[in-house]
C-alpha cells in the first residue's frame, strides 16, 4: 500500500513539474543584437559611456547577432547606421541555436555624429518562417553613443581655409535621406568655415522646407573645419532652402554665400 501511494505521489510530482516546464516560454529562433564594438586609433583600454572620435578617423564597427532560440534561425538583414548615414545592409545567413555571428564594417568618422545604430530586419515580414524571430522584438535594435569632435583630417567638404581676413561660413552640402527603421527623413546639412579665422561663438543654421522653418545651433567653427546638423521631417521635402547665420551674429569676410 505504501509503495502504491509512493508511486502515485511520484507520478503527481512529475506531472506538476512537466506542467511548470511547459508553462515557460520557448522560442524556436529568437535573433538578438548582442552588441556593437568599435575599434579605432587611440581607443581607451577601459569601456566608456561615450567614445570620443576625431573627424576623418578610421573606425571598425563590429556587430554581434545572437540566436537565443533552440532552432536554426531564419535569414535576416542587418542595417548599421552612423547618425543619418547608412554604413551597410548585410544579408545574414541562418544562425545555429545559441551561436553568434559577427559582422564587420568600416567607417570614417564624420563631424557631429552622436551614435552608431544597428537593426535587424526580416524580409519579407509576413514570411511564416520568420514568425519565430518576432517572439522577442525588443532585442532587434541596439545603439551606442559616440562624439565626433574637432577638425581632424576628414572633417567634411570645406576644403581648408581659403577666405580673406575673417571667418567665411558656407554651406558645403545638403542631402535628404530616408530613415531606415521608421517613417521619416533626415535633412543633413554640412556647414564649413572657409575663412582664415575661427568662429568662437554660436550661430544658427535655418532650414526651410514644406512651409516650415526649423533651426539648429552650431557652437564654434574653426577655420577650414566643417560640422553637420540634422533635422528630421515626416515626408520628403520638395524643396529645401538653408541659410547660415540668419541673425548675422558672425562678422564674415564674405556674406554672399550664406544661402543655398
């Protein structure tokens, strides 16, 4: 009788344990962005919250994708961006369970870039084979903070100081790019100082598009240096007009080239 009672007790415990195990979430293939690592000249030996880079500095970007699931993952696209610049869109092969795939890209640091971002995209999104990849969606994006400061060796299209006896603010370039991971567009404006003197104070850059006027501030600009500002808009603008220093805070050697 005691043996029979012990048998039924053991069977009941086994059923309860099995129920607990089955209640735990199981993901067939959960792809996750594990991390982003940067390698560049003069990188500090200890991790830091914000890496300081110089314009024109060569940077190696390593992105790790991990399969946290118990099945072979689906193929994926990995999009890596530096601010509004897309560094690459990589076609990733299926990853074995609990294994990593490391993707490497090269980048030349651009002024005023504040982050490196990575995103996993599954194409087509409605593919039933990719359904398991969406079991955990919160780990499909990752970013790290950076600061690109100084003039450096590749700080934009200013081409060095060429002006007369003072600063000369110019618009080096204006471009519009679609955002990769959400609806919207970036207007990217590079402003250069082609004069022979530095701009020590701050000045505004005014952007007019679609009946809207937006502005951003730049604090200081060395002779021969270029800096970038970005403005996010919801739809592609038909026409963009940019004005540098609309308030005439900076006394320039040439005031005729402040609009484009």
